[in-house]
């Protein structure tokens, strides 16, 4: 029987290498009350280290020599903007390659040890994700930065482990392109390796990535993959900031190695939002219009088939009619997630109005809180389109 709790005796570092754990520990402090959890994480990584080395030896050349056959597609919306739904749908295509949850937890063991580790971890993993009850499984598509943290030390996802250092981590590492040349090269090598393993693992020919951190990495990604495609999906900032604030607090208990500071506030989430969105607006001109789709989450869930067809047609992803039934099947098996009711509080609304009103205007949203809160609930629309009427549309 699957567990319900999102608290574990170890952190996600259990799937890292000892070398990478040492690099993280060198620059981040583990508080005394979490030392045992950290030690257990190191012990697990140590036990798995021989398997890590074996996979590196067996697969190094194939991963180093791998080149994508088709330009990758990157989903780059801010957290809580519908990226998971869009990613899960696009990955129903048999031609899609993607990182799985297992790969993000055990990126160094994916190709040699998943046969026994995956069933074990699936048994220990909660059946649903905390906060929104989205189904969880080791084979499901997953965003990449938890996995990247287990390969190299440059990612803002470290703040989940080290929340007391949130501000410093965001300032130093939100903009991957601002890292030292050595760290940029290290990150690029790790990311190429992650994509190659995803292709070998899933058997797909086109990589579909979902990563909110990529909002600030457009330049780095364009350098690596000049013909890459981008889908920017967005949602009203009132809603995403409030939702991310609660989501972060649901994740902390499972992985943290520091106490959450008492001043961890919605203002910090707003600051992250503004920095990420400003970077996107600054850099999106680097993407040719033929390789960029911008999409509102509410519009997407109102017409999932129509929007998926537009993505396929514009990016030349293949014959939509051949795969449309797979999208239908996914929606029938995965009803709308049960989000906890967290309407934006006055503090969130005030912060957005004061510091992000320009972003609202660029995205085409109103600053009228009464109108936003009274707007249709995308979850209700999702329930509608995932029913029998969707079958007729598809």
C-alpha cells in the first residue's frame, strides 16, 4: 500500500553522488536538528555509489556522443501555471522523450538500476503529490531541476533543502548564464547528459522538457539548442504567487535541512516571480516567432484539443490526429487535481499591484481583484473537457 506522508528519513540527495553532496555541503549549512537526516542521505548515496560509478563507465561514451534528432521543446511557464498538465499531455506522444520522476531522484542510476530501485521507491512514494493531489509515479514525466541538483550544484532548487538561504540562492543562481564559465560548462554538460539519458530511457525522438527555471535560461538554451521550441504558459500572478507560496510550504517537510525562517513570506515568492518574468521578457526576443508559443492557462484548459493541435501544427511535431486519442485517454484517467482552496489574500494582491503591475499588463491580465476571483475556475473547465464531450472534439 502506498504511503500518504511526504516526510522521508532521507532527502532527495540520496540519489546524488558523494562528490556532488560534498560540493553542496561545502557551501550550504546543515542545521544540527537535521544532521541525522543528512547523514542517512549520505549513507544511502554511499551504498549506491558503486552502482553510480558502474553506470558512468558503461554509458559514458554513448551519453557523450548523443545528439538529438529533433529540436527539443521546452515548457517554460512559472510554477503553478499549468506546466505540469501541458507536460503530461505532450509526453503521451510515443515520440516524446522526457525526464521521469525516477530520473530526477536517481539520475545516476536510471539506465542500469531502475529494474529494482523503481518498484521499491514507488512503494515508498505517496500516491498523490502534496497540496494538489496530482498522481505520482516513478515513470511519470517530471521537471528537471531536482535531478540537476543531484548531478551538479548550480540550481535554485537547493532552497527546498536550505530554506534559510533562499535569498542568497536566488541571487547567486537564478540566472544560470551569470555563473562562472566553469559552472556554466558544468551545468551544460549535466543537462546534455540528463537529456541523453531521458532519450535512452523513454525511447522518444523529441525531448519535451518542463522547467520553470528555464525562464531565466533562454540564452543558455539557445546556445545549446539553436532550433529549440518554447511554450510559455502563464496564469494570473495573483493566483500563481498565492499557489506557489502554499506549495513551497507543502514540500519543505519532506526535504528540508534547515528550518524555514519566520520571515519566509509571500514577498519572497513575489520577488522570485518578478525576477523570473523580467528575465523572460528581456530574453524572449532571442526566440524566433516561429519557435515560440505563448498561452494562457485558462485558455488552454478551455480548449485542450485545439491548443494541442496548434502546438503540433506550428512546431511540426507530427500528425496530431494519430496521437489525439492518447490525449483523450490521459484526461479520462487523470481527472482534475483537487487543489486546496487558497484564493489570493490581500497581501498577495497588494504586492502584485505594487511591484508586478507591469507584468500583469504585458500578460494581458486585469488588476481588478474582484474580477479575478470571480473568474471561472480552470479545474472546473478541466473536468468538463476531460469528460465525454472531449471525446467528440478529439
